[in-house]
C-alpha cells in the first residue's frame, strides 16, 4: 500500500486537495504541501486544522519549492519519503514534476495538460506534444501517472467511458457541458488562475468531428442546453484538455466541449482581447518598463481563492453521450451537481475548485490501495470508472445518470 502525499500548489484547488487528503489521512499517511510561497501553504494547513479536517492525528507540513526545478522536486520527494504526488500547481510545471516522479518512482497525478508559457493553444493533440512523450518512460520505471484527474478533464472522461460501456454498443458523440450557474458578486473575475483561464479562450477552438480536427473561433458556436437543476443555459464550444485524449481513445465519436458564459463575461473578455491585454507577449511602457499584458490583468483581477465566502448557486458538469444500443439510437447524460456554499462550509473553497480538487484525492486513494496503481501513464478514461464513482459518492461528488426522462443517482446496480 502506497502512503505519504506531496501536494504541489497553493491555490484554491490545492486548498480542496489539502482538506480532502486530511479527511482521509488514515489511507494516505503523512501529508505535505509545497509552493514557491510557503506562507500560502501555511495558511492552507491552518485552515485544515481550523475545520478539524484531519481524520486522525498525523503529519501535515509546508515546504518552499520551485516546481519548475526537477532536481528540487526530486530532492523533496526523496527527503520526505513521498510515494504519491498530486500536482495542482500551474500547468507550466507538469513536465518538471513528472520528471521528478519518474526518477523517484513516486506516483504522479495532475489535473490539466502541460503548457509552455510562451505558447498559447498549440496544434492538437496537446497531450501528444508533452505528457504522452513520457509514457514509455513511466512504464519502464513502473510509475503510475494519471493525467487530467480533476473534473474537466477528469471526471468527464470517466463519465464518457461509463456511458459508452454501460449503455451503448456504438458511440457516436461525446458532448461535455460545463455550466457554472453561480454568482460570486464581483464585477468580473475568473474561477481559476486568470492567466491559465484566459489562455484557454484566446486561441483556436479545436473539436474532433467527422474523424478530424475542426477549427472555430471562440464564441463562434453556441447553443442552449436544458440541464438538471441549473435549467436552460447558453454554452459555447471551446477548446479543452479532455477533447484531446477522448479523441485519441474514441476516434469514431465526435468530441466537443461546451462552457457556459454570460453576456457580461463575453463583453469584458472581448474588450480585453481587442485591446491586446490578454497577450502573453511582453510590451514596453512609456517609462521603459517591460510588462506582459496578461500578467497585468491577472494582477488587477480578484484572486479566485477569495471568491468563496460570498459565492452562491450551483454547478452542473456532465457528458451527453449519444450512440447505438441494439440497433436503436440512445443518449445518456452523466453528470454532477455541486453547490458553492456547501463547498465553502466544508473546505473553505468555491464549488469550481471543489469539483476540481476532490477527484485527484480519490485517485490518490485508489493508487494507495492498489486499484489504480498500474505502473504506467493513463488518462482517466483508460481506468475503470466504477471504483472511482463508488469512492466519490462517499467523499463529496456523487455521480448522477439521466437516461431520457429517468434521472437517478449512480450506484452499483447501474450496469
């Protein structure tokens, strides 16, 4: 059984991961959290203790770390005896942290595709540009690496496999829909790191349709969805991580990602983009200062981790999967509903961070008990989803299934 966890990162998702690992430290053992700014780690640990989250008495320590330095990450893993690394830092550090795990034999979990800070929206498939190049190295070292293990990517990948295996003989399409029907009360903010959030929407929108990559502009293709709990919502086709692995594993299906945006968000985003304020390329001010516009925007927007106390409303994230069963067309919607206020009461974070932070902890627990400790690199849809669903049902993210007009909570009887 693997034990001892290192969390890399100290943002809103890391806070959720910290609380959830603490709630399950009987399984996960000693806990550590590391970031460039150790004071942020200290604050997260203080919040864990303030809520009495530790299931049993044990270690939870903070460490200063430059995760862009593989040697430093390797040294910390070896020093602490860490066997599982949960990387919820910036996507810029994925490859350096993965390298350290390959060197040490520690299991690796992340929640997003690696990004090069100098490049935005590279050509598909994004995983093929970075992580998948280390697949053979993971297998040779016997290292379990689970990629994109948040919610989207992550749970939506598991939803797709579940829908296909349980309800279809043939899959035709996978539409991932992410709706945040919450209100944070700010004039404008992003729910994740603004730099990472905006980078998703300033390039080409790639989808996998008709057996090939298709290109659109952001906000070019939108449609109204009528969803459980959150009702009718407008979502736009967007480029996103999970499309790239699902397209590789289900090439016969059209794979699209849709994200909900209100008119206000679109208007502000459009102004910022048209003014050049979302550019990652440096500019020089009249005073001779070199600045990166996107980083300036990030600096003046609210820190996403500060949104939680006043956040209200719910999220609905799921997969509408269409296919053929016994010669007849069928469709299944597999999804989760999360509540911002409930997430804040439990772990001090808003619902978007909660949905992203709970799944990697479940993955870590399934690596710890051997279920997912497979000694190679995998995307989430390459794992049996049922153990994951069963565990998440008990730790805060129940899965629901809607088959036409029948809506039910997933349990072992659905098969």
